[in-house]
C-alpha cells in the first residue's frame, strides 16, 4: 500500500517541480525585461538630449548666417522636388 502512495505523490511532486521551474523562469524573464526597459529608457533620454543639442546648434547657425541658411533650404527643396518628381 505504501508503494501506491509513493506513486500517487510522484506525479504531484513532478508537477510541483515543473511549477517552481516555470515560476523561476518567469521571474528571470521579468527581471531581464525590466533591465532592458531601463536601458532603453536611458538611451532614449540620451537621444532626446542629442536632438535638442542639434536643434539648438541649427538655430544658432541660422541666426549667424540667415542668407546662407535660406539658400541651403531652397537648394534642398529644389533637389527634393526633382528627386520626388522622377517616375
């Protein structure tokens, strides 16, 4: 009779072990995802700061060289128009 009790506990024990390993795998995946999200958040902030620096330097350049900036904008618009009108 003792052997029937042991065999009935074996599947339950295996299910418990599988459940524990699944929980630990989910915990590890959650921790890794949290770390990656934090890194991406930091990189996103860095990119926003770089963008702001570029915008500020472009504003300063336009203030210092307004006619040249207008000429560059006209040339870029003309080239963009030529490129997009090709079929």
